[in-house]
C-alpha cells in the first residue's frame, strides 16, 4: 500500500527545539514549562503575541536543527518498508513565517527530511510533498491515491474533502483525542500493527 504521512508533530518532534529556542526569549518565568502550549499561553497572556508568532517562524525554520524524530518513528518506517509498503510525506506549512525573518520553511523541512529519512533510505526525496494550505494537502493525498494516512490533526482527517478511499489513522501521543472514533495510535510502535490489520 501507499502509506501517506504527515510531517510536523507526526514524524518530526519539536520538544527539544522548543526548549532550546525558549532560552532565547527574554523574561520567561523560571518555572514556566518549556512546552509549546505553555509558551503560547504565557506570551499571549502578557501581550507578547508578536513574539509568539516570530517564535513559530524560528521553530519551523532554523529550529528544525533541534527537532528529532518521534521515538520509534525511524524503526517503524523501516518495518513498513520491509513489509513492502511505499511511503510518502504529504504535509502543509506556510512557505514563509508570518512574522520575523523570512526563512524558507519548506526548505528547512526538506533539509530535515533528507537528513533523517532520505539519507537512511526510508523515504525518497521525490516522495516528500509540502503544501501551503490544508486544502492543497488533502487534494494531494487524494491525487496520490494514498491508501492509509497518518496525521496528528483531527481536522485534516475529518475534513469533508478527505478521500473516502483512504483510511485515516490519528497520531495522538498525548492521548488528547481519546474520544475519537478514528483509528488512533499513541506511539509509532503501534502503527505497523495497525497497517498489518488493514493490509
């Protein structure tokens, strides 16, 4: 089967990147957790929304250097390949940040994918697709004829345009969507088992 994969917060984990970049933000309380939600809420609460917007640009630009694959992601991708599945990435992110320096966010993501995935023979460069909108992403999933798609955003797989011929699997490492009716995995180690049942 052709297995489609989201990129941000599905393959690429930003915990270490967020922690590293947070140290560059001035006047953060020492007891504030260095997590995305905690930083966002604090900056918004203290009228520093523009800093939060710029932070996101840095995170998905040069901050990619700190991002790591989710635990067991590389091993599970290898397992899928060994089982005969084809793999592609279909993701959406803006090309440039909404604030701050005009980083090429697609180039940053492609560089990360090449370092961690292409160089390891897991996903070929030509099978990595970045789009600027969710609508473009969903259209690409349809056009590629993905049979399964793994994504961390319920709003993607619940979109009315999401192809009915593609089986959606929700990646939910924080167990934030326990009430979801979708197939759901909380770790990468579970994903090959799900695919084995769908094959």
